[in-house]
């Protein structure tokens, strides 16, 4: 069994980190929790999703990440930022190690500018099959130029293909 969740950093309750654990014995015991994001940042990561490749056993996870935010403040990313990109990581050894996190989204979104109490909503999903990773996330960056509401307004659902080596 595999689990991902968001946990506040001990030294800074406004800094959320994406954590991972797994169990090889139906949940009787679990590995030590490890961060999937770069927990050395002071910016939050949140709303993770995880998938397991049934063909290979590979694991992939994705999340919203404020590490490149610029201190604009507001809700959605705890403090200090609401500006995010969508990031991911993967494991090809059953969760013992993960690749360094990498940015998936092309642009930067802002939860505050959605003008909705849902912010990004619960629309983070990932799928993984035969080394092909498909993350899906809410985005209002208009990085593709196809968001009918324009840049930093209502969110659209974005996805992309990320091959896992």
C-alpha cells in the first residue's frame, strides 16, 4: 500500500510538505515518512495525488508547489504565496527512492484569482501505465493560450504526458 498526504513542517506550521509512506504487509507496519517535495523550501506544497503502474510497479505523484512563488500573500498556499506550479516525482524501485521533483506545468497559476471559494478545487489526479505518467491539475496560467477566461482567472483542467524512464 502507498500513501501521500500534506503535513505541516515542524519548524514552520505555514510550510506544508508532501509526504510518502508505504507498507509491504497490508498496513501492519509502514516505512518512515519521507517528503516527496524539496522540504528545504519555505513555501508550501499541497493537494498530492499518487498512482501505481500496474505493469511495472513504478510509482508517480504530483502536487501543487509554491517553491517559485514571489511573496504575493493570500490564501491557497498558506503563507507566503498563492502562486503555484504543478510538480511531480516518480519511483522505479517500489518507493525506496524518488527522482528529484520536477515542474510539470508550463505556467504559474494563482488560487486567489480563481474568484472561487474552491480555489484549485480537488481536481488533482494522476494516472500511470507502462511508464507513461498522466498528471491532471487545475490551472489558470493560460500557458497554452487556450484558457477561454484568459490568464489568472477561472481554472481549466490541464494534463500532459510525462514518460518515466
